[in-house]
C-alpha cells in the first residue's frame, strides 16, 4: 500500500544557509543507494522534507534495506499520500490507512498532526481531536492513550497530506561526501572496517590501502579484505582499494632492525605509503582502526611514533572504544563474520614476541637508518606495483 517514503534527517536541519547543500548531497546518496534496487524511484525535496515516490512493482523490503545504509537518514517513514480535500476527506483517509495497515484495531493510540499548510481550515490541536474522534467511531475497541500509546499516528498537512505510523531507524550521521575524502588503512581484522564505517558516518568519502605479504599471506587473505571493502562500500559508495605488496619491505626491516621495534617501524612505513596514495587521490587524512591500549602498537607512545612520519591528520574513530563496543558495531554492519575468517594478514604474521610498548622516536629513527641502503628502492617498487581495485 505504500508508494511513498518520507525521509527524516537530523543534523542537516541545523545547517542554516548551507542546509540545501547537505539536502542535495543526501538526495544524491539516496539515488545512488536505490540503483541497487529493482524498480523506478523519484527522489525529491519539498518544503524541508525529502520524499521518494516508488513504482507500483518495487520491492518494499529491499528498498528499506538500501535506505538503512544511507548516512544522513535518521528515519524512514512509509506514508500514504493523499490530496488535500478538506477535514471530512482527511478523516476518511486516516480510517482507510488504519484498515489497510493493521489487522488489529484494538490498540491504544495517539494522533500527532503537523500543519505547515496554514490555509487548512483547522489547526493541529483541532485536527488531533477531530481525527481521534473519527478513529474511535470507526474502531470502537481502540482507545486514546496520550502517554504510552501502542500506535502513534502521524499526519502532515502540506500541499498534499502524508499519513504514517512507522518510523524505521536510519543510520544517522551526515551524507557521504560532505566532509571530504580520507584514506583508510584496511586490514582483515575487526577494527579497521568499523573505523571506515564510523568516519564515513560523519560524511567522509573513503578510499583504502591494504598491505599484502605473499607468500606469507594468501590470496584468501586478500579476498577477505576485498569482501570487507564491499560491505563498507554499501554505506560509503565506491572505494578505490590499493593493494600494496609489502613483503620485501617487511623482510628487509625484519633483517636489519631490532625485533622488538618491528611492529612500530613497519607501521611507520605503512603510514608513509598510505599518505602517498592519499595525496594521489586528493584525500585529506588517514584513518586507522587503532584503539588506545588495545595492543602494544596502540599505546600512546606507539601512536605518537607512527604519527611522526605523517604530514596529514590521522583520524582514529575507535580510539576510546573497548573491544566489545567495536565487535557490536562490526556485527551490526555485517563485517564481523568476515573479519574473523582465519586468514592472517601481514600485521599478524610479522609480530615480535616481545614488542616495545613505549618506543622512543629518536631510537626508532636510528634503527631506520640501518635501512638506508635499499629502503628507497623497495618503497618505489611497492608504490609502482600497487594494484588498484574499484570496489562498489
């Protein structure tokens, strides 16, 4: 019965003179998301609202699922759209809506009316009373409860009238693309896909870099990361995934540097490479899945040591999260089951038995001087041989 959706947004409403830019970005993201759904859709703005008109043959469940992945949406409301033909006709339409939308008609209810169209003959409070009376006449077993109603009926009186009773939660946040672009360091673990999701929720477009270490990591490990990127791309839009062959750099570091510093030094070279590709893709920041104190490379001193090689900001959306909070989000966005597949990445293969937890940057730099003979050549080879995949 629902051929129209009313889309509710949150923070966009307080953007003042720039509000229309955010609305336009949200409309664009909705149109992109609905390309994956069979059917034709008309997405448009009108009087501070966004609406979607759907062809009769559209798939309701697929449409809602696609919209629940669009950042910026806080509520998805399936509505019955009616012409404004006066108070009597509005009452008839409300009764018709309840007959079609519900099998039971013995619930408690409350009517919420908004009347942006001031020429409508009665105001919002009068409409609430009038419509409540019409409902009680049509369904004697229903009853009014203004405090904890089982059914909340919403009526918006505009140039057309919109009637709905369900607000399906959206993901919230800001439309992707309204806050620039960033480069995500994506591994096959639980944390980095969640970090990508969280930063994109703030309106950031994403590209990603993955460090592959054949033959120590398998093609299955690479495919796992590609699969994670596909899941994230359902929320963020297309991602350019840079697959860097990191094996020779890791082996050289392993051969030349103290083993308790391996993780930090490898991480510093990963950040250098990620920043290079960030510059190539017009990204303005790096994004990692690090959480303070979770492992040895994520102490405050370790994070400072890896930051030291970067000139652009490094965002860590999970910095204050504990592991269970990260797992909960991973399960919500469907990355968890893929992340726990038993295919190790290069970070886990080359971990030292007793890594330094409070690295001194000056000591780390002295250790890196031992790499001077070949590291520039190995870095150039890694950059030149990087595979770029478009993930949609």
